[in-house]
C-alpha cells in the first residue's frame, strides 16, 4: 500500500510550518501582527502576549530540533526512543491544538491555524510511526 505522506514530505512540511510559526510569533511579539489573533483571542494585555509568545517560540524551536535530529539533518546523538516519545507528544499536542483552534474566538485564527496544526499533527504522526 502506498504511503499517504512520505517521510521526507513529513520532515519538510514540519520544518517549514514550524519555522513559519516562529517567524509569526516574532511578528506578534514585535506588534506587527496584533496579539488578538493568537491564543484563541484570550490574551488580556501586551505583557501576557510577550510571555506566551516567548514560550511558543521556545517550543517551536525545540520541535524543529526534534524533527531535524530525527531526520538526521542535525547531527546529534540522541536516544531514538526519546525522539519517538517526543514525536508522539508533538502529535498529541498538535491534535489538541487543532481542536483548540476550531474553538477560537477569532475567525482568522480558526481558519488559518486549524489546517496548519492539523498538518503538523499528521506530519508528527507520520514521523512517529516511521520504523
């Protein structure tokens, strides 16, 4: 049976989307993009947006690292079982985030980020099941 998503497509797709999310968060932190369009429209002030934005950037960079190491783009020796666990955690987080984006108070966020997190969930799943 032919694969729906190839390993390489999952790697490239995850790396591209995660990189774009880091750039997006930097644009939000720098106030180029209004913070009302992120975190489900639930942020109350600029200070809260900075904190959440920094956390998001750090998590996205860590996930970029996980994908890069797993795909052997980044040459670091890490236990493969740990990488698999991290990929499964990424899958779970993106699946839950997809649901959260569907429930967003901001229609723009729901329309743009729901498909992105769904793709990231699928890419993470594809990588996690790789033998």
